[in-house]
C-alpha cells in the first residue's frame, strides 16, 4: 500500500483550495472549509506568508515539508509556520479546515507540529470559514477570532510526526519505505546497497532523524496505519499493509506508542467502531 496512492482528485475542490489566497488580507485569522465528497485531494508544494493550521474533520490529512511528514487523523491538526513550503493530501471522502494566522497574531511554534483539536476550536474554525475574509476590528467576527486564538494557544501536542532525512543517500531509503511500508529489508541490506558499513548508516540515520533505524520505521508504520484505519481498512489488513506477520504484534506496537489499540484510537475520534 503506497502512502502516496490516491484516487482521482476533485478538480473543483482542488481549484477552490489552491485559489484561496490567505495573504490578501492582514486580518489576524481566516479559515477555509474543504469538503471532497467521494474524491481525494492533493495540493502540491506551496507557501504563504500566514501560518496555517490544517484540521482533519473526516479522513486523514497528510502534510509534508522538507524535514518531515505529518499524518493528521480526525480531531487533530498540523501547524505549518508561515513561509514554509509544504504539500497537503486528504484521503478519499475527507473533510478538512484550514486556519490561517497572521504573523504576530499569536505566538505559535517556529516548527511544524501536530496538535490535538478540541470540539470548541473545531466549531470556531468552521464558523470563521463562513465569515467574510475581511472584517472590522470591532466586529463580531473579530471577537470570535479572539476566542479562537485563545483556545488554540491551549491545544496540546501529539506524536504523529515522521522525521525525514536530508542526506540524499538516506532519502533513497525513506522514499522506498514510504512507497512500500511493508518492505522489511534490514539495516544491513540497506548498508550494502549504499556501499557503506552498517555502523556508518546507523549513525547517519540517527543524525538526520534523531531516531534509530528500527524506531524510525516503527514511526512510519504508525503514521501509515492511522491513515489506513481512517480510510476504513480492518486492523488485520492494516497489519499486513505495514508488514507485520502477526496482528497481535502490530496491535502491541500501536498501543505502546499511542497508549491504546488501533480500533479504539479511531473509534474515539470518529465515534464509530472499527472491525
């Protein structure tokens, strides 16, 4: 199962998402609601002055920047600082909101990260998406934005990040494993393929990602699994897709990293039981 395999995208949704320019106004915040129907969507690399919070309402959003990949399930969002090139993908039939924040309007992290999204924050963003892009400082929209920003400042972080290497030799490995998460080739195999020692390769991976090879691949399996579960795939099939020989071993890995089983994780977020 390829992380980048998407069905044909919605032309209308893509046009709406790509043509929306948050930088035409200096208001503290603005929002855009995207509903794909039964299509999937990929917005190619782009950037804007405003910082952006991408919130998954239904389905899973995948955000990619040079140094990492973020998988955003329902009730979560990924923060992308202003001026940082990034791409967004949304799974088939998904819905998402974009919240754009003017530099200086709120102290946000200088790096990309995932945040938990409260029901109140979600509803405030959806309401803002219905409002005019420009609004007066003393308007009801401005007061809504003030509450929204105060709520956003209190949102906790989440561990849904896959760090990506910058060394070109290592990107061969990361690209291959992202394309085929069930690839179980060992560190020694990759070292032989890159004509270096296993020890040197391990050191380079640790330097670029901050993780060991086995821990990095485990994190990849986690973020891919979250996306596939959100698409409705069974736990057994997800386990197979990320290369686990035993579904129990897959569930154990998932629970170790996120503190709950795969079924309960998506059930809690989407209000439905996964088989």
